[in-house]
C-alpha cells in the first residue's frame, strides 16, 4: 500500500506493514507449536 504524504507517514506505513508481517510469522509459529502439542497429547492418550 502506497501512501502519498510526508516522509514520516511513508516511514510509519512501512514500519506498520513490517510489524504486521512479523505478527503473521509469529502467529504461524505459535499455531505450529500448538498443533505439535496437540499431536503429543493425542499420542499420549
């Protein structure tokens, strides 16, 4: 997403998109950990 305006606004948008990507990546990692924990629990049951 390109925003037309002061440089500060553009930098802010770039930082926000980077944080969003980081959040998605961490969310995927968390879901992988949760699914592996569920697999372990099912294995024990």
